C-alpha cells in the first residue's frame, strides 16, 4: 500500500482532515483513499467529534485520482474504501453520520467533485476550477457523480458538466448549487472552519437527527424520514441537551451541549 498523504488534527469538536500531496497536485492514490476513509471513520465513531472539515494543502485541492496507482485496482473491481469503514463518497459503504464541510481551491477535478457531492457544505475559493474529465477519457465517473449530480444539482446542470467534460468556475458552481459559499482565494479554509465551528456548538443529537432525516427524505423517501422523525422525537425532546437548550433560552445565553 502506498504511503498515505492524509493528515488529521482535532480542534475542539472539529476534526480537520487534510489532503497533503501537493507535489502531485494532491492526486489520490490507494493509500490516500484508505487513509481518508480512516479519517472519516474516526469522525463517525468518536463521540467527542461533531463536524469534519476537509481541505487540501497547496495551490489545488486535487487533480483527481492517481490512475497509475489506482487504475489496476479499479480494473480488478476493488472498492475505494475498505469493507466496514465509513465511506467519504457514500457509494462503497456507509456515509458519515456527522456533517462534513469542504474547502476547495485551484484545480478541483473528477474525484474532488464526487467528494463534494457527498459532503454537506462546500466553500470554494474564487479561483476554483471544476471539471469532470472522464467522458473525454473513454470512461465514466466512478466516485458517485453519476448518482448524486442529478439528485443534488438537477438534470440539466448535471448533464452539462458530466457529458461535456467542460471546465467551470466558482460562479457557475455556486449557481448550480455545487458550492454554498464563494470567498477570495486563500480564505476558503477559514470560512469552512467558521461554519463547522458554528455547527459544532449546536446540540449533537439534533444535528445528527437533522442530517439523517434530511438524507432519508432526499435519498429514500418522505415516509422513511417521517418514521425516523417519529422515532427520534421523544428521545431528543427528553434529552439533557433539550433541557439545557431551554435553560439557555430562559437565561439568554448560548447552550453548552454534551450530546446526551
């Protein structure tokens, strides 16, 4: 397995996940994909972690896959993510049950778009350049773009970038809903971190239920989301965090939540 170029750092309740292979334009090899899954797994299973922030070092987020390394594995039918681990792309295994905020800049090609489509909030630098290259290489996207782009962005928006393989920038990405905020280049990580820290201050049970029910409504059915809402309503409303929420409201202060 190639050496990983994925870093992690904890700041309060936020797990920072970094892509750190700038000399190769942060192209993902197998070691990086497995290490990324391990980082998402840590976010998913550590009760003290509430939000993830994904960013990359250097001028670019990622040129995509390191096909020289990953290509043979794909040809052999091997999945991106080890069995049983949290899947950053949400197609090879279980998605992360906690929110993920991404900060992207420079080149953000192929796998970057697919990682963004599976994340929850995307902050883009104004110099970002997106492109889904596979259609011009005789292959198809295999990190979830053909599954999520139509659902997240609408048919026409998805077909335009999937079928033409054309490059598009931050303004177009914001227009179609791929990114939620555009900031000057160099400020994307700070902006993404600020969003994550705001989320991390909220009651974890409520955040995770909101994320789960929203995904069920989007991905499964309204009935599935309603069923989950009914099942989780009493436990959340009778939780210690709900009592703290009421106290903080009466006392006119921010709540301090423990996830209990």
